[in-house]
């Protein structure tokens, strides 16, 4: 058989986002590209090459592994250990009852207390979680969404008690409720009141906690739920636009808060498609903020992000291969110009990461930062015919995908109707069929499959005693606290929730009086009701 | 006469929000000609058993990624028995270690399909088992 040697004889290659790739690219493919206008210097509009002039030359990316399990005390020990190993920031995992606003003694919390993260019922728990951790020096990401307002309030009181003024508190509440309806699934209230809570937080932070990011828009979980890289970016941007509209409606100026908008994205799949989705994303986001929303401050136009190695790329089969995948994801993330990096650990298809697995992830990022030259020069892929061409194609596709959402009346309507959920689950099914048929290669899954493999993974043992400990602690607190203060705080909160008064001062008052997360959530449920999931597929 | 279509309930018990797997299965079973109902997230075992009863399904599939698969599977099987629904074909899918799969089958679950299970095999399994069940009755 004759070997194919001419480009036209070679099998067609299509990226996940549907873009066809030629075997060779050259000057012709980017002849219309204007460096100053379309690419620009790093740190300059439209920020295609990066949001800072010197990027990693000045400071390496922040390393922020997701961690937390059991009690606040156990989690505090893991935090301190990670920081001791050179991790530079924290990303907090809460258990599902906490994420859904249920106290540890709620019947619905049974079997879940302390399982996938730490349990937080009252301020006391969060104080223990951050004992001896200087929260003005360590930036912390709190992975919580529908009840992010409560966790923010608790965190601010912890800061106060550590003697740190709110002006110095740095960190992020994930607080991206729209993506929870699409993937990840920790939603409680209907869409409109949930967005109102986000608006309350943004307004409160812009006045009182200026270094805090009140929400981080997550393309990550949308991609993990099956979206293509183009959908990941497009839906994340449409979500961010929905939040921006909410805040602008309250009379704030775009430059009052756009500089504190953060994003959380996913890395797995084709390396070039990932790198260019970020280069295209930075350029497009800058244009949206400047041209559509009229921002004047360049900082408002920058796409600040965490880009993490996604669990969706990891496999149950031959789990040690995931260490290698993680390293490539980290490389991709660095080539993408991320501000913060996180990696799913090699055992995460099985369990909560062991200490060993978490350490390998951290060392992967450290090796990349210190040994491989990734910090030498900014955006080293710039100017490549293929990369610049693909950046342009990705941008076009993202714009097209955003247009579809806008034609439906924006992200809130597209989520309430179930349109986005349907698009994403259909894409997940298509991708699963591609993997099962072998059309998309996955090593160890549909190629180089090994029989008789025994996974050498240490499974995290869930401790059922955590629930009892939490329940007892909660009982103690309820005996000791001042019930009049509690009633008073809850009444004030309810009144604020029923009107358009900002709820943040009332939540702060409540958590200081040791009102529980569950009690606050119940008030919101009474006033707002609960989300009805559109389940037609 | 056309054969009665197999009715399947795909359910997400507990607080776990990972629904990608459940939704992929819904798509696959529908494409295979089955009637599929999806509960949506955050359902209690009580709610799932009630839906199975009301909708008269042949198959109940639980999808669990939170690690709480043992207590949830056990509870489902107990409540199905109490409601005289022990004849339902019950399947469990999700992030299930192989050691736990054995335990889940001891509770009376017909089969466990962990992450990466072949869609064709799941479809074949359901068709074969429901066929056998129909021959018996």
C-alpha cells in the first residue's frame, strides 16, 4: 500500500468543537491578522497573550489544590500540611449537606456528613478550619454556591476574629449558581432569587471587601458535564453577562466590580484546542467588557482564571496513567497563561485524594514551574501559524455559540427552560459514544487495554463518626447561644429577603450569633421557594 | 402485535449532583427504544420508590457518585421489598469500587455498571433480564 504523503491524502481531523485541522499551516492562514489590534503585547488590550506584561517571569501561577474532608479540624491539618509542602493558596471542599444548606443533624444529610468535603454548620466550624492560617496572606477559594453568602459572612467573621480588616481579606467564593443548574447540581432556590443573592454579595464586597472575588464563573463543570471547549467558554461568558446585568441594574458602574470577576476553566482533551480557547477567550472577554459594557479600566477587561486539569480526562483504568495526563494538563495550563492552577489527582476517579496523590499533583506543578522553562518568556506559542489561526477560529465559534443563547433571551432563560442542560447532555452522549466506538482514543479504555489490572489506589475511608461529632457539637452550640439574638437575627433576615434590602448585613449578624447554616437556608427557602429542575431529555 | 416497550426509571438519590452519567444512560436507553423516565437530582429513596410504583416501571437504575452507594442501594432494596416491588430489575451505576459492587449485588441489585461500562452491554442486559422476567409471568 502506498503511504500517504500529500496533505490531501491524509485522514481528516476534526477537533471536539467541530473545527477541521489541516496537516500544515503557513503565513497564508494568518495573513489578515494584525498584531497590534488582534494580539497585542501581554498585559495590553485585547490581552490575547496574557493579562500581565511579565506573567510568570514575575510570579509563577498560584497552586491551589482542592481539599477538605471530615471535620473542620481534620481539614485544617490537611491545609497546613499542603501549605507546608509549598502550596500557595487554598481551595476548600465542603460536604454535600453544607453545599446544600443542610445542617449535619438534618435527616436529608444522613450518610453524607463529612463525606466529600468538610462539614460546616456554624461559625465555630469555620473558625476551626482556619485556625493558625493567616487568611490575609493565603488566598482561599470557598467552593460553595447557593449558600455562598453564608460562607462569605462566616469567613469575614473568622477574619475579624483573627484581627484582619475586611479590606485585607483576599479570596473567592465560587458562587456561580447558573452553572450549578447545568452541571454539578448543588442548587437550592429558583434562578431569579439566587441571582439576587449574587448581586447582594457583589454589591456588599465592592463596598466592604474590595480584594475579594464574590463569584467565579465556572466553565469547568459545564465542560465536565459534557460540553465542548467552545460551549464551555461561550456558556461561561453568557453566565458572567447575566451576573453583570444584575449588578448593573443596581446602579453600579462596570468598573466598580468587573476587575473582581474570576473564571474557572477545565483542561483535558486536545492540547491546542485548550490553549487557543483561552487565548481566544481572553481576547473576546476584553472586547465584551470594553465594547458592550463600556468599561474604561483595563483591569476590568482581563480574563482572570484558574485553569485546572479536569477529572473528566482521567480514567479508572490504569490509574497511574493519570499522573502523566495531569502533567500534560499542567503544561497546557501554563502554556495558556492561567493565573492559578489545580490538578485532579490520579486517584480521583476512585476516591478523595490520598496524601501521596495530592502531593504528586502539587509536585507536578512545581516541577513545571521550576525545572522546565515555562516561566522564561510570556506566551511562547504566539506567532505560530497554527496557534494564531486556531485562536481566531475558536473565537468565531464561541461568538456563534453565545449568539444562540442570546437569541433565547440570555442565560437565565436558557437555563430555566432546560435548553443548556439538554445541549450539554446531548454532547456528553455523543462524546461517550465516540469513546465507546474507539473513534476518540482513550489509552487504557479503548486502546492498549489491559486485562487483569489491579488498581493500586488507596481508597479514602469515610468516617461515619463525623456525623455524630457534628451533631453533638451542634447540640452544645444551640444550648450555649442566646436564643433571643438568634430569633432576632432570623426575623431581620427574613424581612430583608422579602424586600430588596441587601441580605449580607443580616447574615453577618446571624452567623455571629451562631445561627446555623441550615437555619439561614430555611428562611431563604420560605421566602424564595425551591428550584424545579426541568428533567425532560 | 408490537411488544410492550420496556419502561425504565433512572434515579439520582441523595445529595450528589453528578448527573452526566445518568443523562448519558437516559439518551442511550431511549435510542434503544425504551421508555425512560429521569427523576432529576436530590431525590429521597421514598420518592424514587413512589415514582417506580406510580409509573409501573420494569427497571430502576440508581446513579451514584458521592460514595454513599452502599447505604443508598441497601435502603432502596429494602423499600422495594416493603412495597412489594421486589420483582423490579434494579441496576446501580456510578463511581463504584469493585469490592463494593459485590456487596451491592448481595443486597439484591441485579448488576452494577461502574464508570466506563459499555452502553451496549447495559442495553443488552436490560433486554435479556426483562425478557426472562416477562416469560416467567
